[in-house]
C-alpha cells in the first residue's frame, strides 16, 4: 500500500539552485572578463629597485580586463587603454602599469593586410609585437584566441620609459625569440553536457526520495 506523497517543488527548486551555485562560482556570472596574455622568450633589463638583466628567459604579462572596455579605433582596429597586469620572469614578479593593448586585423588598409597584436608601454615607445599572423585577421579583443608561439614577424622595441611597474622598476625588452598572444575566458560557463549531468543527478535524487517515502 503506497502512502500519499506530495512532491515539494519548492524544495526541489532550491536544491537545483544550490547545486548550480556550487557548480558555477559567482565570478563565472561575469562572462565578459578575459585574460589577455603575452608570453614568450626574450632578453632585457630590470632597472630600479631590482637591477638585473635576463637573457633568453621565459616571461609573461597578463591583463585581466572586461571586454566592454575595448575601444574601436577603426575598421578592424581595437585597443584596451591604460591597463595594468602581472609580469613574471623567473622568480621576479611585478605589476605593469598604464599599458596599451592593440590589435589591427584590418584587411583593407590600402597597403596590405595588417594582422598584428601589440603591447605598448605608457608612451608607446616600448612594445612587444606580433605581426602578420592571419589568426588575428578580424579579431576584436572580445573573445578567446591563441596565436601559438611565434618565432618570425615578432619584435621588441624599447625607450627610456620602458614598462613601468608598481614596484618602481623599469622593464625593458631588447629582443624576443618567441612570442605568443593568448586570450582566455577563466569564467567560461560549463558545457551543456555538464548541466545535463547535473539535472540527471537531481532527477535521480528526487526519484530515490520519492521511492523512500512511498515505500
């Protein structure tokens, strides 16, 4: 003889919401924040509180920015202005300040296609450059991308200002032998299959609860 059982839909709804909040961190609700990273192998100097140089060393500079901050400058030409990011080289780590990230994926410039990604310092005198990469054609700094390690059509420029930091150092690049521009979404929403597994589990749990009460 089965007992009468009324499914409490409110409890099931709260269970589903709680499971979703566990599965999806609060930061994931902002899907427009991307990590923009220049990484590679190069040589340069660090002058200021730390006076040293690096040769053929791995480095990275990562900027966490909202895509709503991207400024369109022209057809296929976009920029993130006055950004700050984390720079690492070996055990050294600091924060680059007041930098500019530009991409130009404009195929109609009148002098050929421009497919470039450039990280500038505050006065545009120092830069890390990836050029002539078709992956960048039409790219607008608003989605994930990976140029892969580039060993040609790359360059490093420097001026007296260099890349300024919050620790008082000036970082200058004299050369790069490999350079990669990568944009990732650290807060990407889970795949649909993940949601399917979640709701399948919730359904199975509800069914077991129903059987236990009605047994």
